[in-house]
């Protein structure tokens, strides 16, 4: 074999190796490997209270982050807020958990609904087209809601949230059931939910 043929053979091997490397980096690492990993959604919450002369403004922040892996499309979410008052055990039927004990003999009692909001997004049947929260690996987004309460009316505000994440693209669209309550609020009844709550003292 001549030197010219050896050179052509080496060039072909080098091109093939470069093609395999490019496939590994740009196709396997960025497209195939993430799809084989489990979907993960990291949720954190925060709240801030701004005091006015007559009112208090309580802002609740729900942070959503994809710590790595497949893309996440938020199919739906719901945020509720309730006024919390101080009551004595035995004087009511709805006491807070023990970790919310105000002082011996007193507990926080869930009161009126202050806020009920949410959205069925494009990935759900009957959802709003074009409304996405799409989180690629290491990306984050947040939702904020503010409630206004008269000063001194409540001891705390309790926020509750439901988030329904799904791997993107959501195909077929997710069939979710929404129940409407007598107080005007609603509740997402099914779907792979991440839920939680946060108590904000006033």
C-alpha cells in the first residue's frame, strides 16, 4: 500500500472518529441520555409581608426548577390562600397541626378562603393554548400571588399549592378533572401532583 493510500485511510479514520465524537456530544449527551433519566422537579417557596397603615400585603412565591434530566412542562398549577386565626382547642372542629401551636392551649384555625387561582396549561385537555412553563435542564421559573388583608384581622395566612409536572412534550394531552367548591374555589383532583403548603405569620 502506497503512502498516499495510507494517508487517505488515516484521514477517513479521523473523519469517522470526529463524527462519532460529535454524535456522542451533541446527540447522545444532549438528546438521548437526558430522556433516559427520571423527571425531577425541585420546588421551593418564599413569602414576604409588606405592612401598610390599614392593610398587609402578603406575596407568595412558588419557585420551580429542573435540576437536570428531561425537559419538564408544567401541565397545571393551583395556589390557594386562607386566613388563619387563633382559637382554643375544643372551641372549634378544625385545628392546625401540632407544629403550628401558637402557645400552650391555643392553635391556629383555618378561616376564610382569600385566594384561589390556577391554570390548566397547553399540555392538558381543555387547557390554554400557548401557555407553557417549559423547564430545560438547570432552568427555573416562578409564580407569584399577592393577597391583601386588613391589619389585625388574621394571625397568619396559609398558602397551599398543587403543581402537576410532566415530561415534555406532553403527548397525548393530560386529562385532568377540576372540581368547583361551594365557596367559589376549585381543586385539581387527579394527575401526578406535587403539593405543599406554607404558613406566613402576620
